[in-house]
C-alpha cells in the first residue's frame, strides 16, 4: 500500500477549507491502496517523509513567501531525505490574499533541489476560496493520491 503524506500549515479559515478539500480528494473511496497521513508542518519529521511515497504540501503566503512553518519543515527534512526521496511526486496548494508567486517559487526551488517531481501544477487561491477553488483542491488531492497507485 502506498502512503501519501499531507504536510500543511493551516492558520486561517481559508487554508482550513483548502486543507479539508485536499484531504477529502486524497481519501476518496475511488482511490484504493493509498494510506493518507497528515502532519502539520511544524510536526512533520524526516521519518514521516521517508515513510511516504508522495506528498501534498499546503501553505499560506506570508510576506510574499511560504509560511515559516513550511520553511522549517523543509529545513529539517532536506538533508536526511535528499537521496532517498528523489523522483517522488508532490502536489502544492497555496493560499494568499493577493500574489503567491514568491511562495510557489520558493517551494518549487526546494522540491527541485530534493529531486521531487510535480504531480500537478501548483494550485493557488487568492482571497476567500470559492466553490470552484475547493473543487480544484479536491481534484489536486485525488490526482496526487491516484498517481501513487501502480
């Protein structure tokens, strides 16, 4: 059975709604043989990352960058996971009040360094998530999870 690790920093009603939609998509009954593990960014460890086959990352935009909690996650797992996790798939969802370019660029730079491959384009929501945004979050979760099934 494959394992999908969702690492998130959920600090607002908007990021909470996005997280719940992503998790719902990843755990849909149509996708079998994928176990979903959820960790807040400040609690996720290198052991969690090494035990997973793919990742879903969620962060708000803080001062034009990913949340400090997500940066801390990457700081703690980077070297312990660098060799063993190359070519693993990941998805990214980001929430901001306006521009999320810096946050997306930062995450993509780090995941490129890790050798991870994007399973889907980054999902960026600005402002309050609408129904279509949450449906896109659900699809992202389902897409990344389904990609882990051989």
